[in-house]
C-alpha cells in the first residue's frame, strides 16, 4: 500500500514539474483547457495542417511542446501560447500541486513576519498556487496566498502579471468568482498608486467582451464590467454604450448586457449633479435615452418574444416618465410649460400603447414566439401603468383608465391570474377560477 | 397525495448524500474540497429534512468542523484552508443542526463576523475585502443564530442592502448590480431576520419573481435562463417571505423538482436528466419542504434551517 501511494506521489510530482516547466518557459500562455486523450489526436492532425500551411513551419514546430509519459501517452500539449492538459493526469497532478502548495504556504505564514530572506519561499508560493489554480479555479486559499505575496512586494509589474494570470484562469473557467474577484483586488491596489485607470478600464472591458463572446449569460463577467463603470469618465461611458450596442443586438436574450447598458445610462444621469457636474449632461441624457428607447423598440419588433428586450423597456420607459419627462422638464429649453410636458407624456404613452396593440394582435398567435410577444407586451404595459400611475398628471391617469388591460391580461397570460387579481387587474366578468393549489 | 409521497426517493437520496461524503478517489470529488464545509451543510440539512440525520455520527462531524476553525475565530472550508464568512455560517448551521452550538466560543466567532463589517454597513467575505450582499445575509443570519446582533450596526447593514435594490424590485450583489434570484434571497432573508421587510415593494418584487416560472413549471434565476432546481429554493423562499407565493403554480414546480431525481442511485440534478450533485439535492429537497411536501420536515425560509432547529435556538424548545 505504501509503495503504491509513494509511487503515485512521485508520478504526481513529475507531472507537476513538467507543468511548471512549461508555464515558466512560455510566460505568454493565454489559454488553457483540459483535453480528453482522444482529442489530442485531433489536435495533432490540425497541428500538422498548420505546419504545412504556415511559412514559419520550423519556428512553429519548435514552439510546439508535446510531452509524453513513459508509456507514450500525451499529457501536455502547448502551441501558439495555448496549453492543453490531459484529463487523465488531472487527479495526480492536483494532489501533487495541492500538497506542495499547502506545505509552502503553511511555512510562509509562520515565517513571513520573521526577519530574513524569503524570496525562494515566495516564488514557491507563486509557482505552486499558479499550478493549483489552473486545476481548481476557486481554491480561495491559493488566491489569498498570492495576494499576500503581492501586497508585500508592491511591484507594479507583478500586479500586471497577476491580471494576466487571472485572465488565464478565466480562459478555462469564465465563471470563476474568485478569479474575477482577484482582478478587482489588483485594480483596487493599482488605483491607490495611479489615479488614472483609463487604460486598465478599457482593457478590462475588452476582456469581458471577449469572454462573454464565448460563454453567454455570464453574470460574474458582466458584473465585473458593470463594476468598472464607477471608474469611467463620461466620454468612456458614451463610448461603451456605442461599443456594446452591436453586441447586444446580436445577443438579444442576454439580460446582463442590457443591464450593463442600464448601468451606463444611470451613470450619465448621476453625472448631471454632484461636485463636478458634466456640462450639457441633461441634453446628452435626453438624447441618449430617446435613442435607446427607439433602438429597443426596433429590436422588439424584429425579435419576437424576447423577455430581456421587454424588461429593458420597462426600465427605460419608467425612468423616462418619472425622471426625464416630469423631473427634467423645464430644464430642457424646448419644453417650457405644463401643456408641453403633458403632450410629451401623452405622446409617449400613446406610442407605448401602439406598440402593445401591434404586438398583442399577431395574426398567427399559435406560433410560440407570437404568443410570447403578446404576453410580454401586455405584461409590459400593465407593469408600466402600475409603476408610474401616481407620478402622472390626473388627466393622463384618467385617459389610461379607459384602456381595457384587465381582459387583455387574463386572455394573454391566464396562468398569472392570481397576480392580476391581487394587483387590481381582476377580470371584470370574472368566471370562477379555482385555486391553483390545495395540497 | 399518497401517490405524490411515493414519487420522492427518500431513502435513495439519503444514501446518496452519505456516499458522496466518502468519495475521495477522483478529480471531480477532490476538486471541491475547498468548500467541504458548505457541502457538509447542504448534505446534513438535506438528511435532517428527510428525517435521516441519524445516519451520520455527530461526534465525528463536530470534531471535523471544529478542526476547521482558524485562530481569528472564522471557519475555513476545510482543514488548513483560510477562513471565510461563507464557511463560518455553514459551520454554525451544522452545529445548530446537532444542537451543539455550546461547543463554540460564541464571542470569538461573532467577533470575527462583526469585524468584517465596513463603514458603509456592507460586509466583506474575508480580510481581503470583496463585498457582496451575500456576505451581509451570512453575517446577519450567523450573528442572529448566535444571539449577537448587538455586535454590529444593524441599521447601517440594512441601509446598505436597501441601496442594492433595482428598479425592477430585485437586488444584486452590490449597488447597481443586476437582479439575481440568489442575491434577492440573501437580501430578503437579511431584511426578514432584521425585521425590515417594509423596505421592500412586495408587489413589484413578487411580479419579477413569479415571472421566473417557465412553461415546464421550473424556476429560473434571471430572465431568459433555463429553469434550475436550485432556484426552487431562492425564488420560492423569497416569495414566501414577502407573502406572494400564490402567484406561482406550485403543483407544476413540485412536478419539475421530482422529475430531476435520479431514481436509481439517488440525488437530484439541476434539470431533468442531468448529473446529480449534493448542492442541487439540497435545494430540491428544501424546495419541496417549502412547498409543504408530505413527510418532510418544514424548513425556515430565512435561516435555511429546519424550523424545529430555529425554534430550539430562539424559543429554547
Ligand atoms: Zn443550479
């Protein structure tokens, strides 16, 4: 038993040494993945083609590192700064990395406040935690150990290296909470040194774009991008709105991207006040908001039945009514009296109602998307009425009451009848609907 | 009703939980070892709800839990790892299940948690400073179970949570972050524990939450996402706490959860026919308990512990 386990220990240590050697010899590795042995064959085939086609064939083949075990099985594969690790070696590799890491971090914690040379120990902490995190992305103690070493060194280039490393972890685990958190920690440290973070903010935003390109609906990634907004200037905010528009129109189901846009819009809103208000902010806000509403309506009409688009509209229209049409009226030069304000509001609500009419009367409503579109439109309009009712002038409130939402809601979304009843949208001639559940 | 009871593979789920604890011979199981404390909480709470907690040896569990405590008072996810507020709550919850909170140095643990509160009322997860409303919930839950809420500024803690509310009525992990059912649960439960639910627009939030139910009956955690068993807990417990649970179709949800069982080998998955894990087994069983499924112990929607455990702590019975 002992011989067997020490044999597998030794095997793991050899594997770890190999991995660390590969990582050291190519610091530019920017992508890592776990690969089933059968996929290595495919990789090699592609590789041959590449070699044949590319002019720098010799150079590429020199950069290709394929590591075989004694039995001839491929364990690591590395080319063009992409690293593949065979799924067959993960278990012994992980055990070796964990044991070496846990040993060195235990010693380091005891000795780190004692006077004396600890460079070797620090480099071991960084080396083994790196290997470990490439196998287990949310091993918090390993991330912490790196923060411990980095905050002692306070070396700008080491902080930048850490951004590169956590991006490498994200390449195989784009949802890793700890990897995203590590980036925020590094950026907070950098912010203490250089107040001008414009470059970093731009690069971070670009990284999120690349990652969300490959893995959709990634809450942690988009949240990271949203966190950056507080570091952005207004021109960056406007730029980000422009840059993410095309992406959003190609991913109309990704609520996170639309939420990101909401955050950017709110940043413009909050920039009109405060210690250093942005000049012309109200006019910019008015313009940008209007464009966003029109753009969202265009997408809604083009892509039927998409929940994220309608939820975006809830936000845009409620905010428009409460904070732009009502609050900012008067500030805006072309809206000077109450009549103008009311006209603007009435016009806006008429347009929303027009949208509802168009979307709830889709001829072939057996079609699933058409049905969803009708449900979502009815739901949107009633949500808006409910949320803004109290903010509206009386005559507009009266006008809204003439719209028969109740029948529409019960027809379009009968499965939510309890919701409609409770919210005062009870069906006028309610036929008896039994309770949903009487367990 | 009788038919329904037979649909839940109680014994198989219990055996599955106990077997997972013992597995240590492949990458998939060791790679989760850094969060073993949370795993213990999920597994043991499931066993308790199923009425099977006697399948494990309490002394063994408790001595392992205590060996994960750090000198700072906080608990780590496993022996030798760094402490974190996440695992500190899990440790306290596990001890509460076994009625063993008295093995703790209560002040030491609660000082660790209270020490993580920031000036603005928010909580960091550990000494490295990441802030999240999940950590606010954990701190409030943990200190409440230990009767030590007086060690923090509750008013500021509530104020911070309220600052994370969005226009849609939901909550995110920090101010301005996207609403997410998991974060909503944390914020609502934290407000419930501190008696501050009046800060919530219940109709507005309830509307968003009940829109999480998709055609199959399952619940998702955000718009346009696939349904997932774990949201049966997060969405459902939130709806219960704000008294709007009758806005969803409970029968369809029960059926969805039951369809996610592995009826051969036990365990529950995120969606029908996926691979099972302890996390989703816990949330599936806890969800069924919230739905008053017969034969299960009722669970408290805010403390995420069986109601009898919570009563024992607060009413001494
Ligand atoms: Zn899940």
